[in-house]
C-alpha cells in the first residue's frame, strides 16, 4: 500500500476514492481483489449524469457487436478472445502474452473464464467518474484501460504451467 501511495504522489495521480467505484478500485490497487458482490453493487449504481449514460450506452452497443462473435451471444459475457479482439488488442501485444492474461484475470472477478458486462462496467464507471471530461467513448475506453485496468493487473499472479500455488 505504501508503495502505491508513493507511486501516486510521484506521478501526480489524484483520484477521488469516496464513492463505491473509487473505493473498490482503491481496494484492488492496494492488494485486495475485486469480487462478484462488489461488481453487482457497482453495476446497480445507476449513472446519474446523462453524458455518462450516453457513453456507456455507446460502449454497450459495441459490446453487443463483440458478443455476436461469441458462440453463446446475448448472454451478458464475452469469451476472452472476443474481449481481446474487441478492445484489448491496442494495449497488449498478443492474446496469449503474460500481460494479457494478467489483465483478463483482473477483470474476470468471478473467475469464470469470461468477461461479464458488469465486471467491465466497474472499470468504465470508475474511468468516467475520475475523468468526466472525456470527449467520447473511445477516450473513455482508453482511460479505462490505461488508468484503471492496467494498474489493477499489477497484483495479479499467473501460475506457471505445471506449477500450482
């Protein structure tokens, strides 16, 4: 935790953590793990800002397009490869690289092998509430990954093949 605070101070990262989403991400960054219950509480917290609602609806439409590529579409979740192809590709070199696995593990709070819309929504809501001046859905996605998900993946541990923890 101490290292995280110092890193934030040095990088001049100033974020408000006194709401459900902010507290959840702070908890994750400080060594805890986001869980399914947190995810549902945050997903149920309706966006009050009309601009936030519009951006989330835009991203949800994209999500639905990515979901059409899945074998089981319209089920509120994406297979890892569909999520990677839909939005991770600009941030990670390949679907199979260590960083991608860490990021997918960070976002898959219930560890079911899928990225659920509600799991992704946690990071989207956090990004908008921390950076409400984003210009469009593309910028919101960028902030979500660069400032939310990528830092959250730092504490994820991926076991080596054949070695159990």
